[in-house]
């Protein structure tokens, strides 16, 4: 007979021995795992530190942040559009509602623009409820778009060309004018668009589609670009991604114009007139009618694109620095509708290059230019092969990767030089905030700034205040700026900068306001 108790005891002893042997081994395993994680984190940090684009973007972000904060300190940021966007984000942060008093009592931003992406900035106002928080945030968000530009071009042409492309993007007129024109809803678009294109070039179409699709939460007209990205996906036979994007884009445009906009009490025709007046240009009262007119009369649309000197100047600022090479890439045409819609508008500010409207096409043009250079090279080689003649012995070295990279680097340097030369022309330099800041011209008279600060100190907090446009960020963090004196308890304005008409004080007295405090040419009146 077998003694069961003895066998059990023996088995238990063996198990205990195995456990005892396994126990000490588990500790080194955990230590090794922790060491591997630490090594991976260290390698990641070293990779970030070695990436030139990271440092370029940080330097640019700090520079543009200093510029933007200085504009606020000098009271150069206006109610439109800085005050409007601040009110929207402030509403999200403290009332979970995108309020826009500067557009009217009880007005929501969604009755003006559809930009729920702005909610991401709300936590910044929990930390520091001031306009400077958003100015710095915009500078960092826009400059971060230099990273996907770098990685996309590096994928095509190597590190040197990618570094120059990143510098070109960070210093281009589109970035300068956007940051120099207060803050705006389109600040997130370059980052999302840049990463979407970079991921598509990497063959990661799911990530690319998600990133591009998020643009419909940035601005109401981005659905058109999402649709075009879907066409690009279809060109690459990514049928499911293409189908989703080509449905999502138009649906979001229709959702805003036919559901959200009317639901927030805005007349679609009036909204169209305010933002894109196509009546005098395309004989249309809506974007859809404008689209139909453009299809029926393409020659008329083409003439509109270059119908005056301002438009031609903007086209040159967009395309001449890259020598029109971007037109050889299908990537460039992702931004085509954005530019065409602006050029076809009757609103003169939409044509001018010194506003923020062209920011979202900047990464498209830069990446498109380097992709276009690659395609031109491929086309040249293809055409030479078709001639059936070999290259002469002395020219065979032109086919080497080193020569190819050298040509692309020369192209990048020429693009940078052309962009700088165009910006440094006196008539252009005076309209670019970065150059004005470097030249020390982005200032108001010190006495006027002191007067504004002194009078602002006499405005009680938590009041409804009508503020002249040039003083839009002075009180917006602690008071509510209103669209007209009719809804306001206080009026805060100056007569030194031309924003208020002559005799404005007497006009306000007729509305029941009396003078509370005045210093120099800055006034505070109360009803």
C-alpha cells in the first residue's frame, strides 16, 4: 500500500521547494522589467532631445508668446476677434456654454461659428483667468504644427531638408499674421492637418482619417477639406476611410447650416452675408448656390481669383516662396477650396494676406512643395528613360541619393530666402507682427497705456461694459464686454486711436451716461 499522507506531504514539500526557488527569481524579473521601462523612457527623451524640430518649435513658440503677450500689455489686441474668442472659452470654462455677448445678449458662438474644439483651452482659464493664457496657448498650438511638417518632409527627403521646411513653416507669413491677429478658432487646424498628412504619407490611414475628421470640430467650413481628404484616400484605394470622410465632411457642413445655426436663432442668409458675401461676386445667397454658379461658369470663377491687385498679391505670398512647386503635388489641393472660397467672397479682408484666414493652408503648402519636388524628380527620370538614351558617363553621379538631397536642400534654402525677401519689403514688413515686434514698433505711446490702465482700475468687476474695439482685452477677464452701449452699465473708451467717432462723449450723455473718470483721452462713463 501507498501511504497517501506521506505522498501528499512529499508533494507539498516539492511544491514548497519550487515556490521557494521561484520567489527570489520573481524579484529580478520585476527589476528587469522596470529597468527596461526606464531605458525605453530614457531613449525616448534622448530621441526628443536630438530632434531639431522640437527645439525649433519651442524657440518659435516662446518668441510668438512674448509677441502675443506684449500686444496684450500694450492694449493692441481688440474685441474682435480676441475678446470674442476669450468670451467663448470663458463661457466653456465657467458656465459650460460658449457665450458670445459681443455678438448679442444670450448669444452662443454656435450661432456664429462652430468650434467646439475651443473647449480644450478652458482648463487654462481655471489656472489663470487672463487673456495672456490664451495668447500663449495659441502660439504653442500653432508652432507645434512644425513637428508634423518636419516628420513628413523627413520621410520624403531626409533630416536637413525637413529642418529647413520646419523653419520655413514657423517663419512663413501665414503663421506670423495669424498670431499677430489676436486669437482665432482656426488655431488647431494646422496641427491636425499636418499630422493627418504625415500619417497618410506613413500609410497610417486610420490615424490620418481620425485627425483630419477632427477638423470639423474646429470650424464650420472644414467639412469641405475633410471631403477632399476622402478623395485623396480613395486615390490611394483606402475605400472605407474615403467613404467615411466623404460622408462626414458634407454632413457636418449641412448640420451646421441647416440645424445648428437656425437652432441658435441665426438666419442662414444673414450669416452668409456677414461671413461670405457671394451676392455681388457669384450672384448667390448661399454657399450651395455659389458652388453651382462656379460649376456652371468656371471662367468667371477663375477671373475672380485674380481680379485685383490684393488677390494677386496674396497668391504670390502663398505660392511664390516655394516657386509654385507645390502645385505638382495632390496634397496641395486639399487646401484649394479654402483659398477659393476666400477669394470668391466680396469681403475684402478675406483676400488680404495679412489676416489669419490662410493659416490652415500653411502646412499643406509646405509639405505639398516638398512632395511636389519629389514628383518632379520622378517625372524627370521617367521622361529620360523613355528617350532610351543612357546618361553620359560624367553625369551618372547625378542619380546618387546625395545629389538628390543636395538639390532638395538648395530648393529649401531658396524658398527660405525668397520668403524672407518678400517679408522684408518695406510695405510688407510694416504689416507683419513679428517684424514689427523685432523693430520695436509694436507699441503704443507709454502715456496712453498708463492712462488706459488708470481708468480701467476704476471699472468695478462683474459689470456689463461697452468697450471700444481697441480696448477689448483690458476688462474682458473680469467684466462682460457688450456689443453696444444699449446693454451696458459702463462705457470704457478712448478718443486717441480713432476707434470712436468725434463727439462720442456727448452722444453717450444723450443715452443717459455720465462721466465717472477721465485721464487724458481715456473715458469711463456710467448709466
